[in-house]
C-alpha cells in the first residue's frame, strides 16, 4: 500500500520535475518561480545611457526577458513545445526590470530613486514608465493582452551578486510582485539571472 501511494505521488510530480530540470539544464538568462510554478526565459541585459541617467553617478542597466511558457492552465493546452525562447520563438510573456544600478549590492524597488528625475527606462520596444512589468502576449497577433506593473503597494528587490566590468559578465537574484489591472498579482520568487551586459 505504501509503495502504491509513493508511486502515485511520484507520478503526480513528474511534470513539475521535468519543467524544473528544463530550467536548470539550459543556459537561460533568467530562471525563477512565478506564482509557485517554474519560470525561465532568455533576453537582454542592457546598460542604459539616456538623458535621465546623466544625473546618476552609478551606471544603470535593464533586464528584458522573453519566454514561450504559458501563463495559465488554459493557455497551456495550446502550447506544443516550450523552449524558454533560447532560439527563435513566439513569446507569450515579456518581463522587464528597469534602471537597476550597475554595481554590486541589494536594491529595494519600492524605494524612490532620488538619482533619477523621472521613472523612465528604455525597453527593447519603447519607453516604459515603471520599475518592472510583465506583459502577457497574444501569440497569434504579437500584441499585449495583459500588463502586470510594479505599483507603490508592491514589494521587490534585486541583488547584484557578481559583476565583472572587464568581461561584462553579471549575475544576480531577485524577488518581485507585480499587480494586474484585474486585481491579480504575479509573484516571482527565487529569481536568478546571468549574462553579458550589452551596450546601447
């Protein structure tokens, strides 16, 4: 009887373990848990040089990450293959974290950034107002269906654990909550990112 229960428990967790292994085995730019489910994707770590940054003594960078993971169970049925957008893909989600100080340390996204006169950061597509956002995309049209935005009531921090300016390599960790217009939240935990800094 015990063997049957253990077997059933193992069978139940196999899909989740498979997703976790996918996230560990491939060179994703970012891995995390989103609302208690594995989340991973690839994208850019870009040093920012805009007029808004001229008042800052510390350089800034942004993370823009895309993935083809489904956001919910309903969308999961229509996804044939998940790659985390390592190669060409049709993104279902875009995660952006903007204006992060480019130096080792821990930064609270909820604290006002007195260095910057405005909360403006340049993403890969347009100027985005906000400190962090998650865009849910329509794979058929490529347009945004829903936006989760970092608001004054949300919490989040990002920690730069390793930075080599000579090679451009950077690593960090983060936790982040974003609020949707529908009252729901997107909660990222155990987030890790790594990669080479690109210059604008």
